[in-house]
């Protein structure tokens, strides 16, 4: 709470995709290795996300739904080097204020915040032996109630009837198909940045994506193909450059790649997807320079650098970054791509 005013207010919940984004980030922050996403009616009727992360202790459940409660920052200094994706402590509160939300969890057995002294009353002991609890909130100004539940280690967040109490915002929702498209894009970005995590996405009981954790390069390429199409995989060149504290790797499409779909341009900085003018310029320039005039570039690229040299907290939507040495980053990206593309020039 003491940090509440110092943290820029995040954007509000806009559509099902924004809910999924926040929930996915929470699951990943909790160290989940597997995340299963189930949605109905483009996410408007139901979004259910189950993970096998650390889970949440019983006492912390109501807290998780309260505004500006975050377990992720202790001091203002932490803001400087924020490593986790979420840090504003208001996502669950915002979402629960415009939906029917439940959060069910059993903390991991080796979790440190379960105290043995908090022996539960007898009546709760059986459920407590199960160790799973559920908290529910419905719309604004509701007290979150905690009740016993059954759940494996990890957490499940269920969001039903988004905007049921805010007709004005509900009106801004598009068709089920469009909303699902946005939502799928959010899942895609996470799946592209967290290869070590298994993901599944189901829409209206249909499996859309089922992605096993990918360790080897081959597994990663399989995942890229599943998410971006095998056309892209077959018509791209691998980038892998490591120099002066910067690492750039990924795939860049060759001119033989023709695509009918929309933008296929993903750039991740330390695992976070970004849209940045400096980066876009470097990529575009390299692409243009090596004979691909007039072609739109397509790429899935990963830049890794010391977190101290990049500020990811520029904007609450967190798509923008500021590099400490923008010139260096720009030139590094440009040169790396330029060389890789020139090497395969026919
Ligand atoms: P923030 O992520 O910014 O801390 P949120 O409102 O998104 O704020 O979440 C509030 C808190 O709830 C988190 O700090 C975390 O402690 C807990 N939490 C939320 N989702 C999960 C999850 N899937 N697993 C474990 N803990 C969670
Ligand atoms: Mg969060």
C-alpha cells in the first residue's frame, strides 16, 4: 500500500484478452511450468486459467484480490530492477470488480509462507489437510469470502461474465471471433517467449493450441511452426549473435516467405514482447539494406541484455522500453541481422 501512489496506475480491463494477459503473467510470475487456458465465447462468458506455480497461501487469498496488494515488491528500489512481469498489484482487483471471479489454490508443499502455527479450526481441518482454498468476488464492493476447496498444487483463476455489471464497457466488446483473436494473440506472445513452459488453449471445448515445454532448438522450432506456421519456419534464417553483453537470437523470414496473414513481427527483450521504434528501425534497415527492398519483414527475435541497461517501466502497458545505450543496441541489431541475411543472400 505504501507504494500505491508511486506505481503508475495501470490501464483498466479492456477486453477478455487483457484479462488473459494479466492472469498469464501471474501464473508465470508464480513459476508455473504448465498453464492451461480454457475460454468460452471469446472469453466473455468464461476464462479459466490453471497453473502449477507456487500457489497462494490461505491467508493471502483475500489479499490477492485487494487493490495494490502485490507480493512482488518490497521497496521502491525493487521497481528499478523489476524482474517479474506484474508489479502493480491491481490486476486481480480490477478484474474482479467487473466480473465474477474465483481464485482457487493449493500452495506448493515447499512454499515458505505456510505457517504451521496457523492450525486451522477442526471443522476446516479436513479441507485444510487437502490444503486448498477458494476465494470469490463478484463485482465491485464485494467482500471476498474464503472457503475450502479441492485443488492440486498451483492456482486456478476463473473469470465469468466479464463486464456483467458494466454495460457501457460490455458494449465495446466485438464479436466472439474478434475477441478470441486478441486473446489468442496474447497467449501466442507468451508461448513464444516462454519455451520452457507448456501451454494449452481451448475455446468452446475445442483445443486450439497444445504446446509441450520446448528445450531443444528442434522443439523450439516446432513450437514456432505451430504458432507462426510451418511456412515461416521453412523460409527463415536462424540468428544467433552474442557480443558486448548483448545477445540476439531467433528467426527472420527470407524473401521466399510469402504470407497472407497479418503482421508476423515479434521482438522480445528479456522475455517481454515490445514494440519499439529504435528496434523496428534497426530491423527494417537491415532488411532493406540486404536487397529485400519493398518487402515487409517477418521475424521472431529475442534480445537479451543486462536488465540494468533497459528500462521496461516506461509505460503501464509495458510494450515500450528505454535502452540505456540505444545507439549500441540499434547497431548491434542492425549488424547482426545484416550479416545473417547477407550470408544467405542467393
Ligand atoms: P501483481 O501481479 O501486480 O502483484 P495481481 O493483482 O495480478 O498483482 O496479483 C496479486 C497477487 O496475487 C500477486 O502479487 C500474487 O501474490 C498473487 N497471485 C495472483 N495470481 C497468482 C497465481 N496464479 N499463482 C500464485 N500467486 C498469484
Ligand atoms: Mg499480476
